[in-house]
């Protein structure tokens, strides 16, 4: 199936992301921390209508919001907006995923086996 409105993630190095961020949202540069292959925007509250343009810019660059955040190596600083740069991201999981038919049959067979044993 072809998805028409799906965003295509362009892999970029840390230097490329920081260069684009410096031109589009220079006020965030001092709040950026690099942790391994990730760039994290820390200690910035981007909620509210006034920050919609900033959120759109960083989403366009490939940053994702993490509700729980990520604690930096210093153990105190927490970032909520992260970019994986060249590290590949796994697929997004959906709530209540669909089970495969084979998995359902195995579960049923195990339940029947336990009933036959009197458990």
C-alpha cells in the first residue's frame, strides 16, 4: 500500500543538523546537547501558541518529542526534543497491535494442552 502524506526522513550528520538549526532557529543552539549519536534540545519549554513556528522548524528537521525525555550524561539535564542524526530509527509502534494468526493458534493450542493435563 502506498502512503501519500508520509514524511520521508532524510539522514543527516550532527554537523548538518546543527548548521541548519543555526540558520532556522539560532536561539536553540545554546540549548543543544550531543549525547552519542543524538542531538537533544534541553531546558526549553516549547508549549503554547507562541512556539508553534519553532516546533514546526525542529519537526521539519527531524526532531521528535519524547514525553519522558532523556537524561544527559551529567545526570541532571533532561532533553525532550531529540534528533537521531545518522542513527536509524525503528518503526513507530501502534497501540493495540494486530496479532498474527499463527500466534493466536499457538496460544489456543497451549491452553488446550493445559486443560488436558488438568491445570
